[in-house]
C-alpha cells in the first residue's frame, strides 16, 4: 500500500509473473502488462520517471516469461491523470510524447499489441492512439463510461467509436467503472456506428466497501450469462477489469469459445463526424448536412480584427448562433493575411469546441494551420479540402490519416477542372484510391 504497482516489474517480477500465469492457466489468449500507471507523469509521483524504460520493458518481458510464445502480450497504457489544453495544462504534442515513450519501451520488451484503457478524455485518447499507431503494433482502445453512458468529460460511446475508427484502431470497446450490464449498453451503442470488432472488459460488478474491504459483487456465473449477448453485439474480445479473477475469465472464456455470434452486423456505409459530445451521420440514404459558414473572415472586417488581436468573442457567438439555427457542422477559417495562422486556428477551434456541440470543418490552405486544428479538435473533423492535384494528395491525405479526419474531395487536378462528368469521376476515383 502506498507504493508504485508498476515498479514491482523490477523489484518483484515473480509476483507479477504469478498473476499472469493464473490468467493464462484460466485460458486467456492475451495478458496485459502491469503498466497502467507507467507513464512519465504517473511515475513522477514516486520519483521513478528515470526508470520508465526499465519498468515498461521489464513488464513486457515478465508477461512473456509467464505465458510463453503461444499467447499474446498486450502492452497496457492508462491515462496520465492530467487534462489536455484548454481544460488542463498538457499540450497535445507533449501528451503524444509521453505515450510514445511508454509505447517504445513496451515494444522493446516484446509486446505484441498495445491496449489503451480507462480513458475519460477523448483528446487524451487521440494522443495515445497516435503514439501507439506509430509503433506499427496492433492497437486496442477502450474508454470508461458512467451510468449516463458518457465519460467524465461528456463523450458518449458512439463518438469514441467514430473517432477511434478514423484514427485506425483495430479493436475498440469499453472497460472499468461499470459492471457487465453497463458495458453491454456501451458496446451496443458503438456497434451502431462502426463495423470494427469490439472488446468488453467489465468490472466484476459495481464495487462497494464492506468492513474496510472493497467487494466486487458479480460472480463468474452472472458475468458469463452476458457473454452470448456481447457476442451478438459484435464483441470479439472479452476480458475483465477490476475485480475479475481467473475464475471469472475461465468461465467467460469457455462460453466464448463454445459459441459464435448469432447475429450478422450490417455493413455501415456512411460518413460519420463527431465533436466531443455529439455525432453526425450523412451520405447514401441519410439526409444532407448543413454547414455553417459564418466563421470565415473573408469580407468581415470585425472578425478579421478580432483574429489579429487573438480574441474570440465573434467566433464564440457565431458558433452558438449557427448551432441554434440548425447547422450540423461548422466551417472554421482564420485566413487573415499577415497573421501566424496555426495558433489562430488552435484558438478558434478551442473556442468552437467550448461553445457548441457541432463537429468541425477545418478550412485552410496552410498545412501547418490544418495540423494545428486537427490537434485542437475534440472529435472527428472534415478537412476542406483535397483535390486530385498531386501536391494536395501527398500532403493533405497523410494528415487526414494520422489524425483520423474525413476529407472534402474536389474533382479537379493539375490540369484543371475536366469539362465532362466522366473526367471528374476519374479524379474522384483517383482521390479515393
């Protein structure tokens, strides 16, 4: 008590290996490293930040040593415990760096995949995913929701699913905080907006204190009853969080391996965008979306002056007004000649994030400004725009891929705008490809 659990990887590795072995013997295909708090910020609380690499690499080696080569080691990432700007004081880049240090050490130790768990801030999750994806390892990501089906900062399961899918995560889902009934509700919500395989890692019920001890009330039998419903909802990975013992895993696992899903999930063919707290779906049979275009300084001298002075009162007012008027997504453009556009774009995106619940269209011809906006945005945005021009394809599409954005495609290329519909379709196909 009072010590750093992650440090046990180097001070008492046999204890850690014993825990892993218990779950391997119960039938687990994957074990997660004991590194939930082994990021730089958490380790600083114990003056252990200089041992970050040793702790994480040892954790992966301990897991491998306990389970052998026939099972998989998941390198575990937990939250930093601090919020990103503008809610907190961590910058997006610094957060990516913090997770990158841990991911590198876990990969060095032999982790087969990265699993990001118990996240409550969607932007911190985005930073962790970007760091994990850069490793080349498969990435699993789970967020934590309360009884209202929101994270602490207001993100519902659907928004998380849309954002994580855009970022290229391999498996998504929910863990912790709720028992298996609550996790099931979160999973069902995700399954309606993504075709990705889902993961459920519930607590063994909602914990309570009894005679000074934390009790997790759900029995292995009670949790196992939910397994068929989880499989039908699209779950392909089942595990446990707080309170789940090897016996829970043994019984749940045997039910998983004895039964497949009875339900075929329909393929989702639509474009999905999100803010921190709301999502928008369009394309195919869905209704068109209305883009609010008022946050654009062209021909608006008061807005131009405010952007130059790094003020946001007009942007905030326009964001609220356009949401109330029925816009589905908001265009954000800060292209005033002579300004430093990247910090202006960050400022504008933060202002929109804070004052309305609509997804954002980032509208700029500056790559650095687009990237600043992508880092500042809470959810999944649209980049306006990409065309068939070679320079645009090779610069904007990599940004969209890295930060999980959609793109607005313009059917023109280095030769201009084709005079025929067929010519424009060829450019559209080239952009898609």
